[in-house]
C-alpha cells in the first residue's frame, strides 16, 4: 500500500504533453497496481503454504519424537516390571527382544539372567526337598528305633525265660507286656505327630470360651501332675477352632511337664484387656538359652531325649491358622513361659 502511494505521487509529479500520454500513464499505473496486487496475493498464499508445511513438519517431528521416546521407554518400563517380578521371587520372566540395538542387547542379557536364576531356583528347591526328606528320614528312623530297641530286648528276655525258667517267665510277663504296650503307644504317637503336622491347613473357627476349654484339658493332667490354674476375673470369648485349641494347650502342658523336674507345679494364668486375652503356661524346668529359644518352634528341632520336634512347630502352625500369636520367654535354671495371645470377642 505504501509503495502504491509513493508510485502514485511520482507519477502525479510528471507533466504530460498530450491526452495520449496521460492515458498511457494511467494504463501503466493500472498494470503496476495489478502486478503489485498479484505479487501480494502470491506472497500471502506463499506464507499460508509455508505455515501449513511448517505445521505438518512440526507434527511429523513430534510424532517421530514421541515414537522414538516410546520405543526407548517402553522396553525400559517392561524391564522395570520384570525386575519387580524377580524381586518377588518369580524368575520365569522373558521379555521380547525388540527396539534399538542397545535395548535388544540389554533385554537379551536380562532374559539370560532370568533363565539362569530360574534354573538355580529349581536346583535349590530340589536340593531343599532332598535335604528335608533326608532329615525326615533320619528323624523317623531315630524315633522308630527308640521304641523298637526296648521291645526287641524285652522279647529276647521273655524268650530266654520261657525256654529256661517258665515260673520266672510268668513273673516278668506282666511287666514286660506293659513296657511293650507303652513303646507301641510311643510309635503311634510318633506317627500321629507327623500326620497331624502334614495335614492341617485350615481352621474351623467358632466362638469358644478359652477358660473352660483350658480347664477341661487340665483336668485330665491334674490327677497325675500338679497344675495350678488361675482363671481370669471375668469370662471372655474368642474365635478359635476348638480342636486346634485342645491340641495347642495339650502340647504346651506336655512340653511343660517334660521340661519340669521332680513334679514342680505348672502354673497357667490368664491376662485380659479390652482387646486381647493371653494364656501363660509357666514351668520351673531347666530353661533355654537364646539359641534354643530362636529354634524352639522349628519343625524337627527338639532338645529332648525323646521327641519328634513337631509338637511346638504344630502349636505355632495352629496359632497362625487361628490368627493367634505364640511367644516364649525363658531363663536357664529358672524355667520357661509360653504365651498365647488371642483377640477377644466383645
């Protein structure tokens, strides 16, 4: 527009001799203005096309950038998730080998590591199973051998007396028969302990009065062993499997009896608050050191001359199934206290 005004001012300053010159000048001005308008239209159209092409190039660049970033970050995100699975113990993880060369090499190395970890885990599981079976076989052989030895010796004694002295045979027969029956019962006990520990996986929890149930167990022991029961001042109820509760209390009382000497009294007391009830079973036996306390609930561990090492392991398993807690405190030469903590019903 400014150029048109300047051109018009230049033409207006000229003097024309004839009307033909004026007409020629007017035509020239008209053609100039048309040329300028056409040039401006072309320039405007060029600007539009340039902006459009720049926009298209920008879209393509952004698309390429996003695609490249995704191509890099997606395998890394998959690698992070796979690493989390391995951390949780799942080694059967294989990622697709795709992406840039470096990403493929990294994924290939990860898959190789994952496969090696899976093989190592399987070897460890097999070795652990073999070790467990060896240990169980050793314990079973030991536990079965203990009753069989006196049975064998007693039978040999009876055979000798029967052959040489039938009167003496009749005298020792009742005592020998009692001993044989006792050892046979020990064999049943060993078999039952292993069977109970292996098959219990669920709990049939229901409302239970722990004081009354404990009294029922104590009554069967108190005739032969001094047990002092100190019930709570107020009756409470818990949610527990009755059979499991009986097994827990029975095992803990028997453990206290085995640990005690000279029939020192066993004390069972109850502590309650608004949320929990705790049953404490105390003995005055030889007690345990720190190493024994750490292992006392392990399967097959026993510090007794006779024992499968499954009684307290079973107690811990049953407490866990019934959402209860089992703990122990002990001092050498002073005795031990086993405590069962249960959530009470309100």
